C-alpha cells in the first residue's frame, strides 16, 4: 500500500491563503500554492482529514503523476508507464471524469479522456493478465489538467464537490457556495465571541458556516466521499479516526450571537431548515427584517453579507436605493465592521464610503468584490 501522497486542493481564486492556513493547521506540509489550488503532502489519514475538515476547498485530489506531453503518443506512453495497478483494483471502474487544458498543444478534452483511458486499459490488461475489465467494482474517477504542456493526472477522492456539505437542501436565489461563504468569513477577523449579522441571509449560508466554525464542527462529517470505498489505498481506520476526531472537537454548548435577517419569509424558512440540518439552528437567530430597519444597541459587531447586486436588468434599477439604504443602516451601527460581497460595481458610491480594503473574487464565472470596512477593535477586557 502507498504511504505518502501528494494531494491537490482546488479553491476559489483569491482564497489560496485561507486554504493554505487551513491545511497547515491540520498539520500537513504545503508543497506549492498556485492560482486556485494548494498542493500538500500527507499520509492516508490526510486523505480522510482533508475531506472531512477543510472548509474552503472544492475537492481533494490525489496526484498520481505529472509529465510533459505535446502529442497524443507521448500522452499515451507516459500514462501507460504509471503503476495504475497500485491504485486501481481489477474490478475498479475508472475513467477521466474531467480534463482541462490551458496554453497547451493538447487541448481536446474528449481526446485527452479517451487516450488516457486507453493507455490505462493497456497497462492494467498486462498487469492483471486479463483481456477485458468488468468495471463492476468501486469507482475511481480521474481529473486531468494540462497547463503549458505539463499533464497532471489525479484521482478524485471527494466525489461530489465539497461545497455540498449535505445540509443545504433548499436555496434562495443566487446562493453563495458553502466553501466561498466559509472562506469569506475566514478572511475577516470575526471570531465566535463576536456578534455577527447577515442582513441578507437568503438560505442562511453565511450564518450557518459561521456557526459551524464557532462550534468547531467539521464541514464534511455528514456526507460521503468517493475514497471511503478505496480500501486498497486508504484504510477504513483512517476514516473512522478522522470522524471520531471531528466528533470530539465539537463544542456543542458554545454561546454565540449570530443572526440572519432577510426580507423574504420563504427564504427564511429554507434558512431555518438548512440550519436545522446542519445542526446549528439553536445558534442562529433568524428573523424577517428589511435592511432599512437594521438596528443594534451593541458595539463592535460584524456584518458579513451578500446583498442582491442586480444581475437582472429590472433589478439593477433598484440598486442605487438599496445600496444607499445599506450605507445608512450599516454606518448607523456603533463601531461595527462590515464585509460585503457584491457584483454591483457602484456599491461603494451608494454606500457613501470607500472600503478600507477591497478584493476581487470570482463567484463562479461572476466577478464580484469583497468590500471590507473595518471598525475598531474592542478594548481589552
Ligand atoms: C444574493 S441573496 C443572498 C443569498 C445568500 N447568501 C445565500 O447563500 O442563500 C440576497 C438576499 O437579499 C434579500 N433581500 C433583498 N432586499 C432586501 C432588503 N431590503 N432587506 C433584507 N433582505 C433583502 C433577498 O430576499 C435575498 O434572499
């Protein structure tokens, strides 16, 4: 059995530093940080722990090989050289689930997929001494990326994307992914002992992710991963150990002051159902409230929020008024910090204040900004 792995964790562009910190905190060694991905080293436990504990990666890939190829012959030969028998059992189902290519001679995803599959079949036929494969056993999906002719082949240990924690059955319009919501929270200095309000909470993603962070609840405890079935690569024990550790770390009684408001009672129903599924409903106060009525007599709180940004033309006309209201409401709070992710390019103009910091973030294909207005730190107790 293989003992050491190189693991690749893709993330939202701009969130690499947050993910790197998460991986270092888990105790693993970073090999490389590139745009949209962090590569690190780990053992079998790392495969399980990365899937269960990381909040800001989309999936965990187990790197099998990388090599240069500019022709399909080279791709075929180099793929055939890989010791696939160490990864894929005789009855394993294997295929290239996704191939991508940037600035490379080989660029057709379907050709890359079929050549790699052919080369793998060729290799495994020889090693297993069989003429064909039933592929009736466990699944071993592969992801291939070619960057400037450098081919990287990896097994996908996660399966369904890790932003699918399993709690969000109902969504609002334009929800944030769970991984992005977690990354945004982790970009701010918010900690569980500080007040947090999301005045545009929609299906509750930001308050729910914050509550999970505050409770130290691992995001992947309630879902499955493809690699759980790969007992030839990662023992069952590694998964048990990671889940037990995750359970032991939860702080069920932690006191937090987290609220989610929204103008739409239907999305609030979804938010509550999602929070209940995530096991954090008792940590969040949900309430129907228009942002114009946002008040607090407390100081030093945090707002982390994702307001509407007028994706559709008819909504766009309402944005100046909405962002003016946001400015009035947020600026009326005493010594608060607020963090707004929005695709509305005139956000700062109508809020009436330049953000202290601003960061470009791609939410899927959509260019958005994370406007950061930092309030003062509370005096030390
Ligand atoms: C982009 S969505 C938020 C999505 C949320 N982050 C999620 O993950 O589901 C914006 C939300 O703002 C709410 N909204 C619109 N106008 C509002 C207002 N004036 N006051 C409070 N909420 C409002 C909408 O009902 C919608 O749920």
